[in-house]
């Protein structure tokens, strides 16, 4: 296995060679919390204590660094723990420009927690590069924002941000660029290759891929950032267990296949939804009428497997959306996304409840689908039956 192999090959083999002694083709789960020293300070594999570093986590970190085209992977107990560790790079008084459509939990952390420590989040529609340039201007004290936090595609409206263009603007004003790559995964989009400084993942979603592990990762190419991130990973200690690392590694091996199939299903469903009289608007980066079609083609290998749609305009949509989401059989009504099974949810009253009455509020009639790898025909039939069962609900 080498860096010149294709992604589909690296995703299967990266990070591990069959074990020299046993021939095992799958890595062991190393549970030991401490490691024997041959003399004081004489570590055998560089390990002394499992929070600091351990063999199973190191495999996951190396694999993710490889897949994102980075040099360092750093694993955490959740996507939010990874996000919190990016914050440790900032100082009181710093401002951080964020996608105005950012993951609800990221906004909650920034608005309710980071603010108490003197870090100010500035929500901006990052599709608008003039708005980004304006937000990057120095304040009255001559201080420009220190960081730009991008999510693309955004959640749940699937807006696309031009990573290269945003990186150029950020770098010109001395800001770091962080990209939450959870929705796209490195199979569809590699922000570090476009100049971003740090990639963030909720491994709970597509990387794990089976709704059975919570985890997070950061990846970077910058030695200076990696050194500080490793310091805080150990100091703050929000690390994943070896078993969780192993589950994420196991899920990762099928990432390319899962993304291909789920994206194909999503494209088909988005086209089908667009024809339905009950649907006012479909949000999907692969639609010919997506306003950023050209950018999607330039930046992403495939448009991904998240689809959202509005059942009706205005406040009346809420009742229709909730009735529809309760009427599916295969699409499971649940938060989260990115696994083999298809999920459905109503962002305004579920994942995005924490942003009600903020600049990040979402349309009340919006339904979000995380499309899985089932038969597309069965998924269409399921949505069809749910429309039939729920359209008597008046908007
Ligand atoms: C889920 C999610 C997170 C948070 O990750 P957890 O693993 O739930 O802590 C962050 N960003 C995005 C885009 C997500 O979907």
C-alpha cells in the first residue's frame, strides 16, 4: 500500500499491514492502559499511558491522515470533542467566522460556551465571498478574525461553500481555515488539498457508518498545529476508547462503496421528490437546478447522500413535515445521519431545535433525509406511501 494507490485501495488497507507474528489481517484491539518501560523513559513503541497514545487509536489516526491527504490524524471521543479542541487554538478576544448554516451543536457550543470564554462567533453566509471578505475586516481595535469555520455541504439546507476561495480570503487576512467535512467525507471532498488548515469530522456519521459508535477526528498537515492539538488531546483527555477506534476503522473500510451507493440513491430520490406536487422545494447538491452546480462539480466527487425538502412554505409546513416523517416505514425517524440505514427527521423540531429564533433557524416545513444503501425502489415506495398517508394533514 502506498500513497499513490487510489482512494478505494487506501481506504481498505491504510494504517495496517497483516500482523508479522500471527498473520492476522485485522488489527487487534489493544486495551492496555499502560506500557512497560525497559528502563526509566525507555518506551518500546513510543507508548507510556493510553490517554496520551495507544496502538489502536494510532492506527485510526494514521488511516484518517492518509485518507484526508494530511500528515496527522487526531482522534476524540465525539465530533463535538474534536470541535472543542479546535477552540483551544484560540485566545479570549478572538472572533471566529462561521457558516450561518453550521451544525446546530457547533453553533450551540460557540454561542453558549465559547462566548463565555471571550470568543465571538460571527455567522456569515459563506456562499457570499463578499460577505466573507467584509466579516474578515479588522475591528475597531485592529483585530481581524482568527479563524473561518466552514461546513460544506451545510446542514440541513445543503448549501455549498467554495473552499479554495474561502481559504484564499482567510489566508490573506491571517485567519486559519477549518472545514467540517462530516457530510462529504474524504471520499467526496478533501479540504486540505484545497488549502484548509484543519479538517473536522464527526466519525459518528459516515466514517463509522453503522450507527454504532460516537467519535470525532481532526486532520492537519501543519506540524505546528498538530503539536498543539496533540498537547490538548492529552491535556483535556476527551479521547475515544480503543474499541471505539476499532469500530470506526472497521466502518471506514467500506466508506467508498457506501458513499457510491448512498449518493446514487440520494440522486434518484431527489429527482423523484422534485416531481411531487406535495413538495415545494428540494435541496440537493446534485440537482440540475442547484444554484451552485458548477462548484459542486469542481469541488466534490459526488453530491453526497443528504437530501432535504420543504413540504410547504411558511409556518403551516411544520404539521405536514412532522406527519410525513412519522409515516415512513423504512426511513427511520431518528436524529443523526450517515449510516447504512436511511433516516428521516424534521430539523426545526429535532436536530436544529437549539437554533430556533437565531440567525440559523431552519424552515418549519423542512424534512431531512439521510439516504442509506437500501434498494432505491423500496425507498421510493416508502416515501410514496408516506405521502399518501400524510397528505390529509392540512398545512
Ligand atoms: C454530528 C455532527 C457533529 C457533531 O458530532 P458528534 O459526534 O455528534 O459529537 C459535528 N458536525 C456535523 C456536521 C455533524 O453532523
